[in-house]
C-alpha cells in the first residue's frame, strides 16, 4: 500500500525498503537519530545556527522521503510519503545509494553535484553546513549508526555492505 | 648531482576543511596540511567548515606525531576596526604550534613578524604577488619564507621567478582555478554584500540558488543574477561569477566570458614543476569532502613518489572530482591561455 | 571635523582611448575641470602604454601649467617582463609623484614620498601605518571598503600625516586577471589581441542569460556595469575626514561631473540637486553606492535611512 505507482518503472530496485511500511521504519530512524546525537555531538556544533533547521532527504528511487531536524537536544529523523512531507528549509535529492554514500562521507558531494546526480533546493547554506558537519565524522556516519544496533550490529553492517554491493560500490570504490 | 636538472623531492601540501579531513590527508600521504579557523580570518569561511582552536591543537599533535606539518591560513584582509580577530588568529596559530601561517594582508604580516618573530610566514596566493619584485618586497619587509604563486604563470616563468627571489615557491597543481587575481576580486561582494577579501567567502552558499525547471534545465543563481544554465544531463558547476555564461555585443550566443567551469590538473606537468624549483605542490579544496581529499592526495602521493623513483608520472583519473568534469592546465602550459 | 581643504582628483583613465582622444580629453581637463590632482599612466594593460606615450609629456606639462598636481599611476597586475619593465621604468625614471598599484611598485618606491592606489588593498590601520612608514602620503581606499572602516582609517591617517582618498564616481573596478577578456570575446588571446579594447570607450558590457546588464570587461579588468556615485554621501565622507575625492574617467562629460562634485564639496550645491544634474548625463547605466553602505556593490541606497554602523 505504500509502494508508489511508478515504483516498477524505477531502474534501481531496493525491494526491501520500497515495500517497507513507514511505521516499521520509524523506530529504526529514531534509533539512528539518537545514536548520532549520543556519539557525534560535534556534528551539531559544526551545524551552528543551521541545527535549528529542517532538511528533506529525498531518495528519488524510493517512495518516501526522510525529514531531518538536527536539533542538538532532540534530533529527529522521520519518514514521510513524498506528497505529505512537512515544510522544510532545504531539500537534497538523489538516488538512495548516492545519498547514502554522501552522508557517509565516501562520495564527494561536489562531484555528485557537478554530475547532476544530486539536486539541491532551498537553503543552500544549510545544506553545505550539513554536508560539512557530516563529513567530519571519522569512519563515516553509517559506521557510527550500525553500532547502535547493539547485538544486531554485525547484521546491520552486513546489510549495509550488501546494499553497497547491490549498487556496485565498495566502501572505498576500489 | 645537478640541481637544475634532477627534480627535487617536493612537499605535498594538502587541504583540510575539518579535523577528520586533516587526518585523512595525513593518512593518505600529505607532507603538509593547511587549514583555517572558524571565522573570517581565512579565505574558506564556509558554514560547518574549519577548526576550533582546540581542534587545531589536536590536529597539529596528530600531524606532528607522524612527522607531518600543519599550516594555518590567516589569509584574508581585516577591515579597519576589526583587526583584533586576526591578531587572535595569529596568537592561536602560535600557541597551537603550527609550522607556519599563510598571510596575505600587509598589516597582518607586519603584526605577525613583529609580535611572533619565531613564527614562519608564507605569503598567500591572496596577496597576489605575481612578480619577483612584489615577492621580494614581502620577503624583505616581513621575512616571508615561502610564496604561494598565483595560477597565472607558465612553468618557464615560474623557473624565472625562482631565480630572482629569496624564498621558496609553492605552486598549485590541482583543484579549483579562479580566473581573477586573488585578493583583488570584489565580484562576490558586488552581488551579495559579502566580501571575498574581508569575509573569506567566494559565492556564499546563502546567496546560491539552484532552480530546475520541468525540462530538467538547471539555472544557477547568485543573489539576483543568473550565473549559468545547464540543459538536462549537462554537467553543472557552482555559481561562481568568473565561471558564468554571459552575453555581449560581439558574441552571437551566450559564452563563458571569463572561463568555463573546469578544474586545474597539473599532474602531467609535475616533473617540469619540480625542475623549475618549486618546493611545494599545493592541492586546492578545503571546502571539499574527505572523499575528495583522500582520492586527490593519494593520487598525487603516488605520482610524486613515482617521479622521484625515476618513473613516468602515474596519472590516476581524477576527472570525476573536477568541476564540470573538465580539466585544464590553465596558464601553466602556455601563454595562449591569457 | 577635519579642517583640511577637500580636493577633487581625476583617477587614471582605465580604458583604451585613441591617442588623440586621450590627449584632447586631458587638455580639456587641464583647461576646464576643477580637479586638483590628475593621475596619468596605464594601470590596466602594459601593451597599451606605448599607444599614448607620444602625448604623455605634453599632457603632463599642460596639466602642470594649469596648476594640477600630476601623479603617475603604475600597473595594477604585474607579471610578465613587459609589465615589470613598465613599472620599473616609471618608478626609476620619474622624479614626480607616483601612485603604486601593486607591491612591485612599492619595492621601488619605499623610502621616498609616494601614493598608494586603490588596487593596493589598504583595508586596515596596521597596513596604513606600515605603508606610511615606507613613505606613503596619500592612500586611495579599496572600492569595496565600507564607510565604517573608512572612518577608522581616516582617524589613523590624520595622525600618520596621510591623506585618504575615496572614489566617488565611475564604474567600479571589481577584478583583475592575467587573461584579457576583451581579446577572449573576440576569439583572440592577449598576445594576439590587436587592441580590440579600443572599440569600447567605457568597456564591453556583459549581460546575464536573463539579459540583465551585469559587468563590464576592460581588457584584463572587470568593472561594474553600474556607475558608482557617492554624491549624496559627500557630507558624511567630509565629516569623517576624507580629503580627496576621486572621479574615474568615462566618455561622458567629465568637466560637468567635476564641476558638480566641486560645488557639493564647496557647499554651494545641494546633494539632491547635484544628483539630478548627474542623472541628466548621457550614461546608459544606473548609479550605485552599495559598497559604501556595507551592502552589495550594485544597487542604490538612499543615505541616512539605511546606513549600517
């Protein structure tokens, strides 16, 4: 019921995520937000005044978007249907894998942008600040997040590398 | 051994916008990393970027523990009445133990050489010292030990400059290539009210807008002025005024009046630069990501080491990281660029 | 505040005018314009300098005879051998006053009285004091320096016996380059330019993709499309202690421009009336004054309503 009608036309399938009902996704997203807040407080310092803004992260090959509000004391990450997403200051759109690697610091945002694989609208300064803040996380945000899964961390790590392999990408693009 | 013929081992000077980037650069083989503080005292004063004094101190420790150097760029022009911020930056650099500061403003240079005579001074490209006389003036007045040359000279001219100045030369080999003489460009300020010289920002993100229409045509805007448009599928660039497309009475179509969006890549000229007497090879891009720093630094490390071992330069493909996905050797190859 | 008499100056001609036109322009300035100082010399492109050199002496003498102080301005961007020779020739052979526009000229001029041009980046009191210690007597401030900073510099300059000069009229120099954009527009390079810049007495207008006039190319220089006009700000500049007011030459009637500004400096013409007179000039671009007010350089700010401290 959450699959977008155009889903079957999309070139790169992420079957699991595509059919995942948003209510199931939400606890995982909340965990991610809490984990980043706990382990990477410097990210919020780097954001400065932009920490009070909201960002839409739009994986164009999935039927939902993520809304990030990186408020230091109460960061939140939530999933929304694309047409229902609340107002936000800035939107960054690209394929799930490009966004994933960008957020993780393993792809260069400028390079993605120059090749038109990334679309940026709204408050450009806030997006630049977010990109720079996330880029300062050693080992990448994703590694930091997978640790949040506690005993399931190895499963999370395997899932991540599986996702990357599906997209034809290793962590370092060897 | 003839110094004029054999290439000297150059210092690879690499950018870092964040502490994580600095560690990435060191781990990827940088001899030296340059960075800036989180304010207008450096020419990459972008949101979310740069170092707190505490981060700078830790980063210097990280680099020194591995035998590498850290330079702090204090390379903007303090407006009258606000000089204290720049004095503080010089003091922070000295107490963090950086290996040199990179200065542009004569007042900052005079202050640093007077108050911190032990602190090594490099002359920033922002000082726009493009002739031996201009460089000598700074060397003699402020004790400058190294000059970062503007990207407007051919390799032959660099060799000529080298013979006429009493300090080391650092030359750009990769990254963004600005068309205007550095430290003397008010284009951004004319459009946005933010000064590249005083505020340390070129094309501030807050004034940048990307507009994509239904056909997929991307319009890039700085303030109220359209800088460029890209058709669907065409590689894009950041809206920098000197890389925009404009019309004029003697061109039938809009054209890149100053320069196309593309990046400098001198990897093929490395042996020539090393023979021309260049002490340090500089990679531009403090505003770029760790991923960029890692790829570019590793590629140049490999190339430089190969040349020193007597091999042909190993040229890793870096085109994906360049603006507009186009490269140029800019002014370095021949005068026809001008 | 300052008791010093204010003076109008005529900045160096930035454009490539035909030699006779160049000569006749300055002859008329000598005869008719109420300016105290005239800057002569090529500041943009060393290739142009020989074009008017035949008339240089005659012009210089005529201006001197008319009671004007003649100051020789040096090149803004010095890199090639020709550039460097031009700067060293001017500095070493001229006993008259010289205005340095880059650090290479400063090397030759240190230790003797000289002027500092607006391309020299004097942004703060430390730089001003340093250059004063090297012999600088007159400093023309960078075009983008806001009024608040200019006020601080005026106060320091007074104690250093340095005169502060501010450009108040004409297109604003926004950038210099090693590449010639006039030649590029004509599909040539700087070495093969054949002096195509001579076609545009006020520069070559560049418009955005929306056809908004934006910038002006003048050889290696990029200027604003809009003309700086600080006539309304004259009272504030005077009160701050600015001694000299620079008019940058254009093809419009510079004698009329000078006469209008002189009247405002003398207090015999209201700024509103002066502005109305300047608006009657056949200039096909709007006026701007943003930099003075700490705003974007383009656009017009009505003084005293939106002044930033």
